[in-house]
């Protein structure tokens, strides 16, 4: 029987039988793996908090017959602030789903673990707007996944990005408005994402392009240290980052779907 300890982010918890749970956890050294928490529903509250989704905890494990079990757990950070905003639990679930997608079993977690921890901290502390935290997380996660875009010059004419243009999602590059007009001479320039032959274009003005470039290049500790005040640029940034991540990962996420359902309900009120 092997024993080991690791600081662990609880990505997901699923009931297993009447009183146990199967946890998906992410650790720096051991990557992502599953562990069984026996007697989850009969634990004292203080112990239970350490094994709830989104908790960052010090966990002691033991492995028997190829199955990992949790022996004990204590909370390092519960991110309690996530519970005081209707959007935040869905955002946290989405971040954890993306972290699950971009991590591997038996492989070090690399940059995705500190990214999701920093994003959860920002949500918990209420530092910044949810939409900007989400967009920054998405674009940086795409970079961690190996899909870093080139946002300094136009893909076609190679001039610096100074004016309006588009994020060419599938090619991971900026396309200036002039080049797109030449290329699309027989068709109108799209005002929305255009999907056809794997061609996806997201409108960008100079401010939103600058924000995306900052997120791609910023030091991890300064990743969320930016602001967008113009509402149009904020919408462009958010839309482009989400589109970029989802198209490159080629899948959807339940947390994001739930968030959009909540937004739709909120708009109706």
C-alpha cells in the first residue's frame, strides 16, 4: 500500500454509492487523477469543506489495488467568495472542466494549475469583472494548450496591429480590415463570427486586440492586471477569447452552458 500527500485542487465530486464520492483532483507533481472519498456524506463539516469542488486542500492519499483513496484532507483555501454570486459557481466549474481537459494523468500539471487557481482567487476576492476574468482565463488556457495566436502583425500584409481587424481563429492570427476586404471582395465583411470551411473570424478593435495580446504575453502573476472600459471592446475581447478556446479544444463545457442559461434568464427579467 502506497501513501503520499499532495496539495490538491478538487475539480469535481460525484456520488459513488450511498455514502462515498469519486473526486477528480489536480496536483502539481502527479497531475490529474481520481480518488475515492469514503464516507463523504457523514464527514464533519470542517473535513467536508476540504473535499468540496473548487477547494484547494492538503490531502493525504493511499493507493491499494490501483485505486487511490483519501485518508485525510485539510483546507488551504475554500474560495468561499464563489458562493456569493450566481455566476461564479458556473464560472468555477467551467474553469475546472477546462483544467481537466488540459491536464493528464501521471503528468505534472504545468501552467494550467496555477492559472485556474489564480482565476478562482480573482473570482473569490471579487477582483475584476467576471467577464474579463473569464476571457483572460480562456485565452491563456488556449496558449497553454499549444494554440498561442500571433497578434502583433497582420497575417497577410505583416503590418503592425494598429487599426480594426479580425482574429482569424483557426489560423491563430490577426487579419487587418484592409486585407480582409481584398480577400472578401465578392462578399461583405462579416460582422459576426463566420463559420464555413473552418473559417472563423472575430471582430477586434485596437483596444480589444491589445487586451488579448496582453493576456497572451503577460507574466502569470500579472495576467489579470488589465482593464477594458469601452463596452464594445469588452464584448469583442470576451467573445474572441471564448470562441478561440472552444474552437481549438473542439468541444463544449457544461459549466459554460449553465452560465449562458443563467445569463439568458437574467436578461429576460
